[in-house]
């Protein structure tokens, strides 16, 4: 298995014609480090940042590197290595193109991709589901029969199937019932810690990030405005986006200050 490598954004600028979304982002995700939360309001640029980290969106300045290489220039075998070692889970990641596709076949495909990426794999589909709090009875079910929350958790299990060095999550539990979200967050945190997976979690869910991430980076106005514990970040009310988030979530803010 390749040696663990960090995912590093350096002086990153990115956006779209006529609109700069990110203005000089410096961010590092280390394998084995505690999960890092990326907090920010809707429209702050979290999804653009994650797309740029994955190499799907090309920056206008600065760069993103993995294993010392620019992610936009990875090709062939190196690209497969990257895709197996650094797994991205979008909130829209579970598009179902084949109505006959089962949970089992989705997980087996992920294991196959892991092997192609040079990563050893000795985890059964049942173990993959257990890591996100799902029973193995779901394995023969077709993907289209699952609830939104179940589908989202299968997406997480699929990402964990490659035993990645780094996991990047975009609003990972938005479709999960609030009553079970705490339990799933705890299971996910334990799995990440046990496997030593460096994790970046992008969300506007203050409570979820508090439960998963000891450190938080706040994205607003195209920049990382503050970084630290959630309480430390929320204390930076001189920044309007942080002040607005605090005012919109008074109960959550009071709980974690």
C-alpha cells in the first residue's frame, strides 16, 4: 500500500467566469489526523472547494497537491491511486443509473476499485455496512428501494470500502433522520479513528461538526475566516458570516460555547 500522503491546498483561488468564489485558501488534510470540519453558510463555496480538492474543478491560481503532485495533472495509474486513497462523498453522490443495482454490487464495485488503485482489501460488505450502522440484511436490496438516509449511509460505506487515507465529505448526513444522526455520527467517528483516516467534513450543521470534528475551519467571503474549536470559531463575531450563523443557531451556539 502506498505511503500515506496529505491533501494540501496552497494559496488556492477558484471560481467561475466573472465570479471568484475562493480567494487564497490554505488547507491541509493529514492521514491519521483528527477530523477537520469545514463550516460555512450555504453559498459560501464549500462545494467549490471540495470539487477543486478532488481535481474536478481547476483553480485559477494556487494548486492542490497529493503525494506532492498537482491533482489536476494525475493520469492513469496515479489517478486511480488518488481516487482510491482520497475518497470524496458528495451529498449527490448516489445517482442510481441501473435500477437492478443492489447494495451488495455497489460495495463489491468499490472493493474492486480499491484493488485497482493498489490498496489491499479484506473487508466484507457486511462489515462495510456495519461501519455506518446498517444491517447486512440490506445487501440484496436494490439501491432504488432504499430511503434517502439509507442511501446516504451506503455512500459512506462505499467510500470506506477502499480503506482510504483521506475521506472528504460534503453534507454527509443531511438525509438521515435527526433522531439517528447522533448515533451514526458516533459510529462514523469511531470507524474513522480506528482506521486512521484523515477526514474533512463540509457542512452547515453546527451540531454534526461539533460531534465529529475537534477542529473547525470557517469558510466565508471566499476565505477561511477562523479556525479552532467550535467555541473559538464562534467567538469571531467581528466577521459578519460568523455572526449571522451564530444568530441563526442560538441554541446550538449556546450549547457549544
